[in-house]
């Protein structure tokens, strides 16, 4: 069968009309703001020539107020799949140039269709969010569309990685879709995410506010914790997506992309010894420890600006992908509070569903005391950590560097919480409470009767550390696997990780545990 040339030309023209082509001046205006067009975003994500669009010609046909005869190229969203390196990934990108990217029933159908395709073939989903919200001309159809998208988000949760990239407005109900995904990336200058805008807040509560105060990327990255990564502009956001995917498996049935051909580094690192402070009262910079521990000193830190008293992120140790969980004594002495508990628990659960080993670095004085913490539910939030670590079946290795007291000893993945291997530095203190506080309770009468109370307190404190808090005492009772020198940490953890990759752990059959949310 021969197709007439004029028919081919007609089809090409129809495709050209369907794909919304921005005028050069509008495209330049976007670029000046650090923005890319919807098709540039898709093109920048995938290898050239690998993206196959799904539903290019799909658009709504209902007659709604003000929409009759209006052209909506691709119905305001580009959907399909392509390759990032040699790994297939699905994506959808809302197009703000088409009716402000507003979501209607057909747009939702396109989004959920590509999400279900990702579920079938077991590949990650990247969602570019840039929308004015619901397409109000479609009424309840638009709300139904959001419901379909949320349901698909939950269906895919824990099966394939989902990454939301907020590059413009994400308002009202639309904000729940990123919140249901595994990671949220927001561009620093152009992205806003909120349920109710400043005008509505003022009308209802009488309080004046600004868009930056309630919905900016900076706020969500540092205060609310809704954003996991901050990007300088659209191109930086694309780079973060690609870097993030390099640590994740395609789906929950696969292992992360380990490089097991890489030899295990068994060398002693004298530089790690130099990081140990001279006295226990001086804080240890955990970021410096992590840089010496992981390959090339590279940590893809998640939630960097949020709950900075804890550090979580992805790295490699002798080629093995691992999730890093650590206290940061440089902030709040590394104490665990409500936000840090939420941050760690969420990250541990993510590592668990995608079979990512976890390395936990401990230097924690306890849970943060205070009226606000207690009234804010620190018990419930701290219990999230206990539940997350105890329910995690991925390989788990814990290294206690210095302080590890009370409930925080358990919360930071102790042997009792399921750690497969627990190592401790000679500087570690493992006890119910800190030596100074314990001495005041245990030796109260002796201190009252002592001629030189300061000297007595010092002697009792040292005695307590040796008798009750020593890592060798913990090793003697088999609460830890071994005491190691700081310089041995990288080699010890790397070897243990490689050995634990074949770990298999069965749990009682159930729908799911009832996590204290």
C-alpha cells in the first residue's frame, strides 16, 4: 500500500500543530528565568532519540464553559518513556504554556496510563510538576482526575521509585501527588507548593503572609521538610534526577546498581584517626567522617537543609550502594528531635523497600529534652525510628563512634533493633545515660561527703565510663560485634557490606505493620 505524499504532509502538519511550539521570544523569556519548556525538560532527561510519547493526540472532547474549539496541545501534559543511560524510565511533564498546565480528566488519564505502564514493566517514574491546579471548567471531572493520580501514586509506592520535580506552581490538591512520591525536588527561584495561598489564608485567619513564607522551595527544604532537594534551576534539577536514579534499582524486585567488580578497599585510613576530637566534650564533625568513609568522598545528601542534627543520603562503599544514616554532633550536639526522627524513619523505610543496605553512624546524647518536644509528640515520632529500623530487612551495619545513650542507643539501629553487625570505636560510650548525669545519681551521697567534690566527681565519672560505658564491656556482653580503630572503619564496613548482600530475612505474614504515624 502506497501512502500519498500529500497525506504524509497533512499528518506532519497535524503533528506540528499538536505539539505546542513556543515562539522564540517566549522561549528566551523562559531561559532567562532558568526555566525550560516542557519538551526541553523531557529532552534534557532522556538520551536523544529514545523518548517515545504516549497519547500525543489525546485531548478532552467535552464541551465546557469557555473551552469549545480551544486547542490544547497534548492536553497540557507530555507522557512517555525513554532511556537514561541504559535504564528505561517513564515520565510525565505538565506544560504550563497550555492552559497553565491545569489538570482535567484527560490529562489525569494520560498521567495514570504512563504510571501504570511503569508499574507493568518495573521502571521509575519522573513527574515534572508545573500547573495552575485543577481545570475548573471541568468541575468534578478535574477532582476525579486528581483522585485517579493519587491512587496511582499509592499503587506504585514501594514498587518503583517515584520522583517529583516541582519547577513551577504546584497548588491545592496538586501538592498531594509530590507528597505521595519518594522524592521531591524543587527549583529554588520558580517553584512554589502550597494547599492554600496567601489570599485565602488572610481571608480565613486574618493573618497576612507571603508566597515565599508558605510555599517556597527554601521553606519546604528547611522548615516543612516536604522538599528533599533544592535545585538552582531546571537543568540542575535534571542533573539531580539522574544522580539520584544512579543509586536506585529499577523496582523493588531488583538490587541497587552495585559495582561489585570494584575491589574492596582494605587499607587503613590514618586520616580518620585525626578527626577524633581530643576530649569527649568537643563535637565530632560527622560530615568529615562520612567523606572519609565513602567512595571518592561523595554523599548524595537527602533533606540537607531539614533537621540538620541528622544526616541521611546515598553513597557507595567499595562499589556497594548504601544509605547513610548519621547523627551530626555539630548541630544540637546530635540529639534526636521530632524532625530528625521523621527524617531518619522515612529514609530507612525507603532504603528498605528498594533493598538498599543501611550504614548507621552513631554519636548521639539522647532525645532532645523539652516541653515543646514532649507536647509535640516526641514519643510517637521517636517510635517511628524504632519501627522503621526494626521492620527493615535490608542489610544493616551500625558503627558507634562516641556517645550512644539510653533510648537513642536503640533508636539508632542497635543489635536489638536488627542490626546485622555493630562496631564501635574505642572512644564509644554505650550506657543508659551520660557519665556526668549518672554519677550525680549513683554517687550522690559520696559526692556530698567528699572533701574535694570536683576531684571526686571526676574520679567517679572516669570509673563509670570504664565500668559501665566502655565499648569493651559492651563487646564482652556481645551487644556489639567488635571494637575497631577509627582508621579501620572504611575497610571493616566495606567488607561487611559485601558479605551481607546475600542476606535473606523472613518476617511473619501480614498486610503491614501499624507504624506510629
